[in-house]
C-alpha cells in the first residue's frame, strides 16, 4: 500500500488597488494592503516614469503618447 502525502494548499489573498479599485488575487501576503497601487494607477501618478513601449500604451489606451522621432 502506497501512502500519499498531503499537499499544502496555497493561501490566496484578495487585494484591491486603493486608487482605481481594481481587484487582485495573489498568493503572497502584502505587508501594507491599504497602500497597494495597480500599475495603471502608478503610471497615472508618475507619467515621467512610464517607460513602456508605445505599442503597449496604444493597446491600453494611454492618451498622452509622445511621437517617436526617426
């Protein structure tokens, strides 16, 4: 007779962005869940830090896309 090991179930945590209200599910516990921001909210607060490619910004509907100079 072969014994089966019990597998540990992963704990999931439901988190929410404090600005946009987006819901997230993660397996890691957040130290400060009230201070979490989504990527969208972060880039809205810090547009100068937005280094995503123009094609990604276009897909997401970001309105202030600078034109690339060739």
